[in-house]
């Protein structure tokens, strides 16, 4: 299948994709935190979600983090965090409440660099809201437990079902490849020390194997 293209998803593919989506989306209720870390990606809806949570009073400031990846360069040529920052400012978040981290190229760097930026700013952090894509919540949580274990974390994302989310992004191939790749990282990264282990039910592993065999392998890591 051609990368970065709209693709026709069969009902069998959609069924497996919903299993993976439901597993990755932790569904935690937002709660008040000292700061939000907004994880850059191809999805500008993450920034929209962060602005909404800020306006609702869940945190007083946010770090927006992310440089570019091959899947975001065309969408955000000046960098994920730069475009995200512009978007949250357009949505009414004051500039004084936004810290910019524009060097991270993976989730581990997102968290490490954000943590360092907050420390340099003299901001004490006891709790963090990780704002990300819905299907990235579990990996963000598992990564934070390794890299920032002393803080209380909660994950937040746009309230959307799988089928509705596809329409908001407009690139089914990109969503499917990235979602499958994120699940692979949840399963394999603990052995590399990047994430804490997560229980992965058999039905989720079966759905993952089905989707990889169906060709949604554009975001997989190699051994």
C-alpha cells in the first residue's frame, strides 16, 4: 500500500483497529496538574485539546514539545512545537503560560527535554498531564514511568472514537501505521529500558499481528 494515502479499510481491519485503539486509549479522567506536557505529532488536534484543558483550569502552564519526524515535516515545516504553540495562542492561551521545546525527535526526548526545561525555569513539578494523540496515551504513560517516575501523571487526549478520529486527521494510512507502531513500542520497548512493562491481552496481540500482516507496517521499528 502507498504510504501517506487514504486507504479503503475493510470492516475486518476496522474491527482490529478498534481493539488496538481501545487498548492504547487509557480513558483517564483529567485532573488538576502542575503542568501539561503537550507531545507534538502530525495531529494538530492535540494542541486544540491542550488549549481546551488549559481554559478549563486543569493546569496553569504547558510545555509544548517536538521537532519533526518524516511524517510531520510536510505538515509542520517549522517544527511540531512551533506550529502547536501558534495554534494554542490563536485559541486564547496566553504566551506567558507556554514553554516551547523544539528539539525532541521521539517520546523519550519529549519527556527528558521538557523536564529539563521546567527545571531550568525553576518550576517545581509534582504532577503532569501528558496531552497526546488518543492512541498514544498508553505509551506516553509507560515512558513517563521510566523517565519521570517521581511525578504523578495523567494522560489526556481528544474525546473521539476511532472512526471519527480518522475523519479529523484525513489520512487513514498515517493513523493506522502510527497506531500499530505505537503498540509495537509498548510491547518491545520495556526490554530496551524505554518503557515500563504493560499487560497486553491476547486479543490485542492478535489484532496487532492481523494489522501488520494487512500491510500497516510503515511505523514499525526494526530489531
